[in-house]
């Protein structure tokens, strides 16, 4: 028969002293046989010890103190034995005091657990928002690809690896009537403080930057627009300082010639 491990919540309740005698005996018997649960219990005890600092010291109210002093003075006048009101008035018993401490510690523990859950929810919210943004980008990229593929005059240019270490592969779809460029590629991550930058090399004039390809996302996808009617001679990817440059300055790593 496989021995079941102690539930983490039971470890917390044991450390708080909130279990009955039979439950305590079962847990203690298991702790002597299971190192993992013993470590879990130590963590629970440490948590309870730290949470004990959450409850601030509770001083008696001045009104209570004054009432007590009046009764003490009255007892001195008539004799302690004839003073049942004083016997009825007593500070909380040890059991009640312990229960109050347990309640304070448990409240602090639940507050810490709630704070942890809130932070987890916030993290999941950020992750969900990022996933939704990425999904919208993918959907928009897909729509752009469908649009340019369906348009007459669209050309497909494969970018070839240049001399040096391979950095990946890429393809460009270009429609000069629409002035639209759709890039799709798989690139290795750029070196620190460097970026890949995509260029359209026109038949005349200076190269036109089509954007920086994020080194944080090697599976790069990019849609760019140029002036309609721009005649392209080639497309190229260069390595530039992080963030890109107005004109190419670094080595060409992928180049595709039109026609």
C-alpha cells in the first residue's frame, strides 16, 4: 500500500495547532517516515513563526483598566472574600488567548496567500494580454499575405545566404502597385546590441528601410509600405546597431535580386 503524503493545508493547520489529537498523531507518525513531508512541515512552521509577527501587540483599553482598579479599591473596602464581581471579572483564559493568537496568525496567513494569488492573477493577465496582441499580429500578417498574394503583379523574392556564418532564410512578397512588402523568415538571434534590418534596394536612389527585425523573435514577420510604383532591384538584410540605421552600414547577410 502506498503511503499518501500530507496535504499542504494539513501541514499549515498542524503548525497552527488547529487539528485534533487523532489527526496530530497520524501526521506525526507519517513525518517520522517521510523526509519530503518533514521538510514541508518545517516550511509550514517557519511560515507560522513569521506570520506571528503580523499581529500587533494588543494593550488593554484604558477604560477596562480603570474599571478594574475601581473594583480592586472596592474589594479592599469590603474584603476580598465578599467580592464576587471581581472573581467574575478575569482576563482571558490561556485557551482563549491562544485561540486569539491562532486567529490572528491564520488571518495573516490568509492575507499572504491572497496577496500571492493576486500577484499570480496579475501575471496571468499580462500573459493573456501579450498572447492576444501576438494573435492579432499573426491574424493581421495572414490577412496582409492573403491580400498581396491575390493582387496581380505580386512577385516572390527568395533571399540567399551571403558569405559567412548562416543566419537563416527569408522570403519577400512585393507588389509595386500596392507599395506593399510582406517579409517572412527564420533568423537566428542577433548578437548583443545588434539588429537585423530589411532594405528595399530601388532601381535608382538610396536603399529604403523596411524595418528592424526584432532579435527577440527569431521567427520574424514584417509588413511594410513604400511609395506605390517604386521599382525594386533587390531586397537585403544587413546587421546594424541595435534599433537600426537610416542607411545600411553593416554587412549583408541575406540578399535577393528581383527578376
